[in-house]
């Protein structure tokens, strides 16, 4: 048995064990139309043929058009795909909550600074100041101006865009349909906040999310796609060859410059759905 085959058998065993334990009727799948969630959906079907687990897609209106159309096309063939709309348009939400900048971690810390009367310990640590957390200088020198009263008056910053436009919508559906557990296709290999991702996430002692791909790699994912002949969105194939997809022009994307260059080359008019 090869390493990839061993990982597949391990994931199948884990998925069957967890979903059986908590009840297949209690789960939803977070489905973005991206490579990871498409693989996840297929893998769940391999473990539980004929399952009726809803695939929840938050139609924000700012996804890449190819991804958006891929999901809508799948929805015509698969009634388990549920299209959900955010309760608020993106522009008013950003004006109220704050705009994303640089990374989720940076934006979160700027938001903490802007919404507290005193500088939080996490912010002190990020800026390399003396704090209970120790000195963990991470903020680039050229961005420290964002932790000032002057900048606070000019622009709100936060990491809430994904929360409000996607997560809130999915959680609302899950609550209304009494499906407390979400299956999510995130991986540790993606880094950032996901670097220490666990297969099971809890809120207190209660299971909140199941992330069966947490320990998988992109290399394994590509192997599995070829093995099963999984149909994925064309944005991941030549000539586009995207590694990851996000909202159009998302500041959190580590490949934003390359993505915008690809848009200009192949989609000169627009890619916004």
C-alpha cells in the first residue's frame, strides 16, 4: 500500500467513525465550489453512498464567476446543494464592520485596537511592545501606522467579511434545520490560522466542526482527484492553474497580484459574479 492509499483508507475510516457517531442527519457540508470542498463532497459520498447531507453554498455575489457558475451547474444535477444568500450586501457590511487588509490576523488585531479603549495585550505583542504575551514582533514597520488614533478615524479595518458574508449564513441554516455539525474542507498545509488545525473543533465540550482533510496535503488531493476522476472547476486547470480561490480581489489572498494578472489576461471585462 502506498502512502497516498494509506491516507485515503485512514480518512475513510475517520469519516465513517465520526459521522456515524454523531449521526449523518446532523451534518452539513460547507461547499464553496473550490477544489477542497469539491474533493470533500466526493470523499463523503465515497464513505456514505446515497447520503442526503446538504452542501451549503453562500452566494456572496463576489465569488469568481467560473466558481459561481460551477456551483450553479452542479446544483442543477445535485439537489443537496443549497444556495444561500447573505442578509446584507457586501458594501454596507464593510462600511459597518471594517475592511479587510493584508491578512486575517492583521485585520483582526487592527479591529481589536480600534474597538478597545485600552490597547489589548495581543496587539501589544503583535507590535513588539511589552505585554503579558511577551514581545512577538510580527507587524511590518510600514503598517504600524494603522495602530494609531489618526488611522482609526480614517478607516475601519476588520477580518469580519468572511464571517458576515459566509459563516453567519451557513450557521443560520444549520440552526434552523437542526444540523449542529459542519463538515469543512480546510487543511493545515494552507498555513496562517489553519497551521494548527485539528480534525475536530469544539466549542466547550460540544463538537462544532469536522475537518477531515486537516492533515491531508495538496499533493494527496491531486492524487485523489486523478484516482477518482473528480470533476473540479476549470479555474484550477490550465491555462488558469489557480492553486486557491477566494472572493474576487480578496486582500487576504497570498497570490493576489498573480490572480489579478490572470484576470486581466483571460477575463478583461470582469470576473465578479
